[in-house]
């Protein structure tokens, strides 16, 4: 449950922050930017945590 709430909070923060960075003004484009950024962050964090788990397993 904690992970789900964290993911929702990150998505909300991205949805608030990204339009200010890119100033698109387009609802669909803002949503696409948020999903792309969230997918990138999820991929990056999965790589980071996988490396930590591999290091802890040794």
C-alpha cells in the first residue's frame, strides 16, 4: 500500500511540475509527458534497486 501511495504522489508531483517546465498548455501533451517521465523514473529506480540487491546478496 505504501508503494502505491508513493507512486501516486510522484505522478501528482510530476503532473504539477512538468507543465511549468515545458509550458505546453495542452492537457493531452501534459499527460503524455507525465507518463513518459514516470516510466523513465520507474525504469531508472528499478536498475538502481536491482544493483543494490545484487550488492547485498554478495
